[in-house]
């Protein structure tokens, strides 16, 4: 619903044109967790709510203390916010952060599902990932659905969007990163060193890792299992790989 009717009968707000800005200047997100994380990151410009739920009112109070305009309004969910779009960063910035923090980089190839992308970003941020690299073409970008699926983690982790992944991976290899790809024909994950600096590459829902990207990987690994199902959802697979890297780094001792 783009038109928000505020409690004052004469006052209306259209999210397509607020404060002289066009719709491209803002991203609308809804849900308590996403809004709270956006507040923490300093990206919220306005908040709209329609519930007296204690958690919602706690968020409203935080916003008011931060001098952020808050409106009681008819909104699709209990609380929504206008936020500045997530700003993409450079690969170089992410690489420097990974080296400085003895961390890792998550590279996602051909991921088209917002739920999967958001889940991967959420897990990556939880385990201290230096940054996430996604494709700019033929892949999902950061949308409201991704923000929701990540539970707001997109506001706390650096994200780079690249035209293709071949050149970025070559750059990472040149500066000493180990590039590890995940695929069903790989070596048992337990037999491979995952010590940082490392970039882990996970392919999309249908296509997996593209041929050009796979050729650049120093190692291809698979997650061993015992069940009859032959593979895992990509966000689940990413989570397992990320945790194994987390255990191999100093991050687990922080």
C-alpha cells in the first residue's frame, strides 16, 4: 500500500514522493526486526506504525530518541520504515577488511531468489563475514524481500555487486585469497583447509557455479551427507561452509 493515512484526518503521506525525493531515493521495509536493524545502521528516515505491541513501541521510542519522524499510520504490517537504499561497496574494501580481520568473503553466483540471498547474508553477517559479493546481471539485488529475509543483516555487512565474478576472483587470488567453490562433484569438505583469507563461492538455485568461475576455484568441495536427498538448499549449504570457515579462523575465539 503506497498511500499511508495518518491518524490526523487531514494529513497524508505518499511514499512515492516524500520530502521531495522520488521513490528510487528510498526503500520501504516492514517488520520489527528489519526496522530495528535499519535504525541501528542509521539508515531510517521515517517510521510508520499501527500497533501498540510492546516490541513495536520500544522501536518507536528508540526512533523518537534518535529524532526520527514517527507516524501512526495504516500500513501493511505493524511497523514499516523508509530507509536509504543499501550502498554497495568495492571489492577492494571487502578484501582489505577480510585480510585485516582474518575473515572470509562470501561470493554468490547466479542467486535469483530473494529469500536465499537474504538467508545467506544473514548467516554471513552472524559469523563475521568481511563482505558478500553478488552478480549485478541475471541475479537478484538488494530488495525489500532480501532485507526481510536477512532480518536486517544487509545493513551490517558490506556488499559488492559486480558485472561478472571472473575478474573479482582473479583479483582475490592475486592478493593471496584461497578461492573455494561448492559443488556436488567436489572433495569432501572435511579434507580441505579453510584457513583465511578465503573466498567461498556458492552457486545459484538451478545453475550452480558457472563454468568460468569454477575454473578459477583453487578447490571444489562438497558437504558429505548420509541421507537419500542428494543436495542441500543453497542457503543451508552456505551456512555449513561458513561455519566451517568460522571454526578455522580466529573469529571463533573472539
